[in-house]
C-alpha cells in the first residue's frame, strides 16, 4: 500500500532522489569493494575496512548524480508541461554532459541518453511484468 502517489513538491523530490542515489551507490559500492578485496586475497576484516573506506564516497557520488538528474528532469518537465520518457532521456543527457563537461560534452550526452533509455526501458519491463503478475494473481483467485 502506497502512502502517496507522487512526492508533493519538487524540494522534497530532490532530497528523495539524492537519498535514493546515496543508498543505491552505497549498496553497490559496498558489494563491489567487498568482493574486490576478497578476490585480491584480503580477509573479511580487510573487506570490511575497504567497504568502510569506499562506500560513503561512492554513495556521495551517486547522490550528487541523482540530485543533478532530478533537477534537470524537474526543469524539463515543467518547461514542457508534461512528464514523459523523453524528458528523462534529455535530463540524463544534460546531467551527464554537465557533470563530465571536461571529458567531452557530446560524448557524455550520448552516454546519458543511453543510460536514461536503458533505465526507463528496465522500469517499463518491470512495470509490465508486475501488472501481468497482478492480473494472473487476481484471475487465479476466482
């Protein structure tokens, strides 16, 4: 059961996106650095130290990326007057080209478009599978 359908205002949405980014980055960074340390021959204690040293840094980087992405997505959706797939893809391009502007704006804009399309494609597939599972569950109860 959802408490709310949509986050009420853009200020809270930005904070929510940054928090989501920190959690995702911290989780992925923890797993990556722990496994990397174990594969290099370190023990459990070394793996835990690697997680403690690197996970907050990666979580912070993901939080910054998500906050900038959210700001661009909100600005684009307000300017266009609608919230759809293309706004998110454009926000991904703007975010990646802004964050990595020293490495080539066009190259990172294309990468941002690709990442945005992949993320929304995965989200679309997951929502389709979820709706089909719910239909199957409802039909099996009858």
